[in-house]
């Protein structure tokens, strides 16, 4: 059942359970602090394929296969798969999932895609449209660079505010069968445009969207930030995270000690030369479906607000003088597990 | 309430009602046989904007505004808007809808987007996630040509199987309040790849997807083609429509006299030099939200199966040797209106 609360929050009662998850990462991500939490690390940038786009597709295939395996389910048990990515016409999703024979609903939320697909799949299960549904997203450093910025061969200088697109993917299988971690609430976001148009400063473009969705959620529900162990954004990076905390303080909410960002967690910024941090759908996808779900399953975390943010733009739009429009979708991840003795 | 039927069909009971609709078209479409059914026809290709992409965005803005006006609703009455288009990163949707302040869920289904967004919005209303939800899509001949094929200035020769991307948009507002036309069933499709890789023969790439979804629907339910006044595909055009009818006959269903295609209806193929017919999200968007809904409201049609088909591909994927993957989503449009005296 879905209960609408406030303007835009959906409360799922009973909650929708996470039956399985899969996370994949590339070489650089596999050298970072979360390496031990990924289900697979590929040291070959091409994953044995001919092109980076095909490699990214394979990340989605592998993430979904792993999630299905952990859930003990077959593709035929899944009624719908919600998938998206950053590439033109979402081709990583198309080609990565084409052979699975699952009804396919392509989603476009830029880097907010992990939260969007999780939220959509959860709404479909809670609303009675599916017994089980899957969510998946990916990004790849090499395919993203050549599409959004410059060909890698050009060797362009990166600005201090730029972020490093994560090579990785994340997938979850959601369903009605009980499991340790569940999705209890979803808030889908509105678009935000504060006039940022620098494709090398995505964090600044997206932070206002996270502020809007987080305040929408707190206004819709009786929750305060202290109800959560973690308020986790997707890929605001260093610049966007600072902005988010400042803007939330101005809005009357102190989240300083509760906030972290997948883009700040996935790399060691002191050693790995990623400038303002990680980005891309695969950043929050791999961190949430790897590290965060493990912490919830282990009872280390109990309530996490996961807000992925996306920059809705294309190089063509920016060349035509448009701004970068931000969006953020939120899911509340919950676990009742007692902390496990180590 | 949503009742799952068979493998992949959703029955909506009570149904979800179409409270308002809007359709826009360009000059060529405004010279075709359905001209009198569009809410607005723009003879200026740029719609007063600076670029074709901005013009396409404006088509979405106008279609949604018209649909809201006819529904007697404000943007604040709409909980979610489902939107998508053909351009890289779905920018027509982003920039066309950014100022509406409605929670935004970007969809990517290529030319199947009108059926996908209608189906998603219907599932959200029926499942309890929204009181009212909107669906919208668009395409523009000039923005599509330069992105998928050649710059217009190049003046390339068009092949006989090529289709003409419609300049147009369609939008519906769905809700629980009773209205003459409703959505009673939805079937979301699986991807289909039969090896077609000619970007100038989209009809052939997409027809097998329509066959799959239509046979899925007929298998899931007790319906036979004769239960419908019209089985309407989105933009298979002449080549794809012939293939669909042939393949359905092979599968044991004769739909010859019941089938029509928005791409064959929107232009006069004898006079308007569109080769195999119209295509693009805006083709089925403008035809369904213009002509078809008027026929249902007038009691001329009572049961229409609308299947939009999409070609999930990008120029990059085709350059890398990939096939065009097809998909088709279906919505059952129903009206109880008695035929009106003219």
C-alpha cells in the first residue's frame, strides 16, 4: 500500500524489501577505500569488450545478475526492470539488459538515476503493479568523458571543481518477501535551476536540488535530520557537499555531522587525484548497492536517507546557452537488524 | 487498484481517467489530414525560439498547458509528470517543463514514450501514488535529423524506407475523477532484437516489438483483436505496418482490418513526400492526444489498443556495429460514450 504524505512523499506500508543487490567497479574504484564492498572489480577498462560503451553495458549486466543471484531469483521472477544511465539514448541500459527478457522501463534522471529507479521499482511493488522489480544504473569514466567533455586522447586539463566519473554500476531487486533492509519512503523531486552552467562544476548545479528534495521530505513527514544515522547524497563531491550543508543550515536544518556523499567516499581524494570527488550514476549506484546496504544489513546503520542528484543537461543545451537543471530523488532505507558482533 | 493479469498486463480497476489532453503540431503536420484535431499548429519551425531544441521544448510546454487547461487543473494539482523525448539526455522534457515545479520523472522509451508515460502515470494513479499525474512527449523534425542522421544543411537523399520525424507533442492529465475516456489496461513491453541495424528503416526494427507486446497482451487477457475498434501503432510507417500485420497473421491473429498507424494517418503520403510515413514520439503523441481522444470522446471509437513502439539505439551504438533494439508499450483506451448525433 502507498500512503501519500504531504505534497510529494510516498510512505510504503508494508515497506518494500531489498531482496538482493549487486555492485561493480572499475580499477580506480577498486583501489579506493570501499574496494572490499564491491561484488566485482574490473581492472580492464574495457571489461573484455570492444568499446567503452559496451564495457559500461556489461557493468549493468553483471550488477543485475549478481543482484538476482543474491535474491535467489530468475529474470522471469521480475515483472519490471527500471534502468537508466548517462549515455545518449541510455544505451548502456538497452544493450546491457536486452537479453534478460524482462519488461523494460527506461529512466532518465542523469546522476539521480539510482534513487529514481529504486523509487520507481518500490512504488510499483507497493502499488500492486509488481511482486518483484529491479533497478539498475551505471556510468563509465571513458564513455562519459568523451560524450560530455573531451575525448580522452585530447588530454585536457581538469579544473579544481571537476569530478571524476565513476566506472561502476549498482542494482537492487525489490519485492514483497521480507528481508533485512527495506525502503519505507520515497520523495521524487522537482527540477531546480539556479543559473549554474559550468559542466565542470556539477556539484554546485545539483546541490540546490538536494536541498529542495530534502526540505520537501522533512516538511512532508514528521522527521528531523537527527532521526537518521546518515543523510547520503549521490555525487555532490566536495564543492556541492559544502554548498548543501550551508544551504540546509540557512533553511534551518543542521546536517553537518549526519551528511556524507558517495562521491567523497568512493575515492581517497588525497591520493587518487579526483579533484572534487566522484560522480556519475555508477558512483552512488556502486556505493549504495555495495557499502551502504552491507552496513544496513549488519545493523551498523538503521536509517539512511539516500538522495541522488542529477544534472539534467546535454552538451548541445550548454552550447546553446542553457543552464544546468538539477533534480534529486530520495529513498529512505531502513533496517531493524541488531548490530552484529564482529 | 491494480490487478496483475498474466505475465505482464496491469488491469486498472477503477480505471484511470483522462481529464485533459493537449496536442501541438508543426507546419507540415498542419497541412495533413488531421490538421483540424490539433490544439495548436505552429507554422514557424522555431516557434519564436533561437534553436530547434528550444522550439521542441516549447512544444512540450504548450501541450502540457493545454492539457491542464482542459482538465481545469493547475500544475500544483499534479503530483508527478512523466516525460521523455528523443534528444540526447531528454532535454526537450527538461527545459520544456522546468518552470512547472511538478515532481519530474524522466522516461526514455524512444518513440514508445507516449505509451510509456501514459502507462506510468496510469500505474501511479491506480496504485495510489498520485491523485493526478501528467504524461508528455515531443519530437521535432529538425532537432531529430541533425542528431540521428545528418545536418539539414547537408541535404542528404532520403531512402524509400525512411520516415519523417513529426514536429509535434502530446500530453494527457490522468486522474481519479470520472471522465469520458479512461485507461483500463497497460502492458509494458520487453526488448526485441531481430538484427535490424538500418537507421533509415526504423519500422522494420520496431515491428517485432509491437508483435511481442500485442501477443503478450492477448495472451494475458481474454481479449481477441475483434474486441477493439482500432489497434493503433505509433510510428511503424508503411514498411513496419505491413510487417506487423504479416507477423501477427503468422502468430495466428488477423488484425488487417483493425490496424492503423499514427505514422500513416498524420500525413497524406501521396502529396506530402514523407516516404514510409511519420515517426517520432510526437507523431503518436499528437495523433493520440488530438484525433484519437476526440473520436473516443465523441463515441465514434470505444476501445482502442494504443501501442507505441520505440527504437532503443544511438548513432554511437550503430557506428559500433550494434543492432537497433525495439520496444513497445501498450495502453487500452476505453470510452462508454454513446455516438453523438452530428
